[in-house]
C-alpha cells in the first residue's frame, strides 16, 4: 500500500487514498488530507470543520457505521447542511476524518442525498 507524507508524518493509504488505519489520524493529518482534497484555506482547519470530523470519527468508532448527514449537523450544533457547507461533499469529510472507504450502501445513500 502507498505511504502518504505530510508535515513529517507518514501514514499508509489505500489505492483511493483513504487512511488504512483509523488510529493514524490526527488533527495535523486531517489538515494535510483537507489540503490534498483541495479545500482552500484548510490549515488550520476551522473549529466548525474539526467538530464535524471529530463527531464522524466518534460515531464511526462507536457504531462502525456512517452517521446520517443530518445527525452530524444536529450533534455539532450547525446548520442542517453543514457537511455540504464546510466540505462541499460529505465524502470529503469522510476521507478527511480518516475513516475507511465507505461501503456501496454509503455511496448510494450519499448520491441520493445530493
């Protein structure tokens, strides 16, 4: 598997550049992932973006599942469309949060929502 480097950190990614190990994520890695995803003015990540990422990580860790988009925004106290407002695409947030490649069901759900 490829190794990705950012600010002195080395992490293993899969062929689509999702982190291989959940525990390799850090706020610094998230910053680099956001830059790689083309999010302008990524670093440091805003408090709003970081709240979304941390909630997604906590939810995934607890339930081993993708949180519904509306649940993310409600739980971080942001507008209902926060994942789109902050990342343009919830899949960007998923990747920047260091979560594994989504299943086909998640892709179908997200495509239906956009």
